[in-house]
C-alpha cells in the first residue's frame, strides 16, 4: 500500500517517527528485560543475570526484516523476536530470557508501552485546543450569529457558545482518555502463570505481574487479560470519542467557511487550501484532514469492538486484528488534533458576515418572539400565522422584518414601534447564551 501518499499525511509525523517497527522491538525488549529484573529481584533468576542480558541485548541489532518474515509462521512479532533475543545470548543465559512468559504477554505489554507516550502527546494537544477555544469564547461571548437547525437558519446564538460546545466535547474526550489505564500483560501460556508454581510459590506469577507493572510504569490488572479485552475496548472507544469531538469542530468550521456563509476562515498559510485548477479557491484543508483522519478512526473502532469477545484462553485472529487499528487510531487522532490545535489557535472570525447572515431573512428568524408579542392581541394561532406571513414578506421583498410587520393589514396601528424594535433585535433574544458561556468556562478551567 502506498501509505506515504494516502495514509501517513493524515497522521502525526512526529508520532510516525517515534512509533515505528524499531520502537516496537525496543518496547518488546523493555518488557523482557524488566521481566528478568523482576524475577531476579524475587530470586527466580540468579544474581547479575538481568544485568548481563541488558548489556548484551541493548547493544544487539535486531533484524527487523527477519522478525517481520517470521510473523507469517508464528502469527505474531514476539515469536521471531524471542528467537533472535535468545540467539544473541550465551547458553548460560538463554533459559532465563522470556521465562514464564508467552508471546501475547510480550506484544500486549509492548503495545501499551508504545502507546503511553502517544496518550501523553494527545493530552498535550487537547490542552492546546482547550486553551485556544477558551480564548475564542472570551473574545466572542457577545458576537451574535445565526443558530442553525437541519442546516437552516433558526434562532440567534453567540459564537462564543458555539465554540464552548466544541471545547466541551474535546475536553470531555481529554478527561476520558486521561482515565484510560494501560495495563501490563503477564499470564503465561493460558493466563495462570504456568511453570512458575511450586511449593510456596503459587503467588509468584501475580507478584511478578504487579512488579512488572511498577517497573514499566504501566497499570497492574486484576488478572491477566489475554481474552478479557476490556482495556483495548476502553482505549479504542476513548480514541474514537476524541476523534468524534475533533470531527464535530472540523465539520462546523467547514460549513461556516462556505463562500455564501463566510463567517469564519481557516488560518492562512502559504499554499494551504489551494486548488490544483482554481486559483481563487481557499479550501478548508485542515478540516478535510481532521475529518479524513476521524473517519478512519471510526472504522478502526469498529474492528476493535468486533474483536472484544475472544475465545477461551487465547484469541484466534481477533487479537491479531487489534494491533494495527489500535496503533493507527492513536497516530491518526494525533494528526487530527495537531490540525485542530492550529485551527483553533488561528481561526479567523468574521463578525460582519455573521451580522449580514442574521439579516439574510430580513430579520424573519425573529418570528417566534414576534408571535409571543402578538398573541395577547391576536390569539396564539393568528399571531403565529401573521408573524410567519410578515417573515415571508421580508424575505421576498428584501425589507426589514419590522417594516413587514408594520405593513401587515392585520396589524395596522396596533404595534408599538419600540416594542417591535426590541422583539426583532437578535441580540436581545439569546436565551441563556451568556450564562452558558460562563458556566462552560468554569468547567473548562476545572473550577
């Protein structure tokens, strides 16, 4: 697959550089060396063995191509990796390498180690998004714009409130990701630490597992989770939730950048958003990259969800299907959030366009409060009909809604001009917008 051209551009380039095949091998090695150190500390490995292993294996150059080729016969990267690791050790040390472990222990733990810095990077990006969004909220708390439902003009809101919803979605996702645990995996062949038992040693496996978690800075599970894929389910759905929050931001921004709307614009940059054939265009490319990445994460989440139930004590294909979608989801989300942070930090807001669009119907979006004003005089049904008729007249003739109301034959001489002016002013019909903005800011600050 030409990944460099059709997949990698949607991912974080920093993450791609840090999360590659060599990094996976180093993560598997970190697990094995930590296991030897833990076992040595508990007296299950002779003294100085783990140090000798570390000295030899950290200097060893593992053959990545051979490991990749070996997956075809073994089904996972740990089997050829362990073979290479043992081959690099003298006979006196071979028996202590990978002692009591199985290939799933190595791969699952290595994936958790591989993803740990990615979650830290995602958290930092989401904090950037929160900071930028809060600045927009504070700057545009009084910027009135049209609220739209079913893609049509509905009632006025403030741009600050719109940004607040983006910010809350992203921050909810950040807090959810921050709560996801990355557990170590160590259970042996069938998850009960076979081969480590013996007189007075039936607790050694769990002791090793807990000590491994502490040494690798991973969480300690209740039990080995070979076919209990709740940790993967939790991580995959948390990544997908963050992708959904980023996609919501990108979708709204893209819609608001349309030529006929023009209420916001992506940050300008040389060559950004250019068309291959139309020089006048400024395409919302950052939004496209965010949405393209998010859609792929959604697809990967489906694979992870469908692999949640795995047979007996070890999965057959379901486990194997998790690896790429899990890692790709993290890399895609990191790429999407890099774009989202830049988008929020440099978003161009055009209040004049928002005012223009508020007037696009001649003020007819205020038909609801007008109907409330007219109801005591005309009755609720007639008030609703008359307010709608005046709104349609304003739209068709391009005149202010207040003028259309004053000209309506059923309202001659019945309207207080000041009352009409107030009730047709969008800035005076914002509901709880201001209160919502303040409430959102308090929550986002963690107060």
